[in-house]
C-alpha cells in the first residue's frame, strides 16, 4: 500500500528526485535473512552522505528494527 509519494520540483534536469513510503503485509519472517538485509542496508547507507544525512539514515534504520 502506498502511504506517501512525493517529488521535488527541480528545473536543472529532466530527472526528478522522488520519495515514497510503502506498507507491506508479511506473512512469514526469516529472521536470519532479515538481519542480513538490515546489515547490508546499514552498510550502504553509512557509506554515503554528510553528517546530517547519516543522522537521517540512522533514524530510518532504527525504524526498520
């Protein structure tokens, strides 16, 4: 289910940044796979960005847990 979808009006390029938040119902959770996915996401998020982005990403990762 789409909870939020947003875009940024950006006139310098025809590529428009977008954001989205979705909700999914999951019937079965594989805890070991979930831990691996969270670890991969954490590594990818922390590899990029400034301090303010890292703070934002940390909040997002806490949301995943």
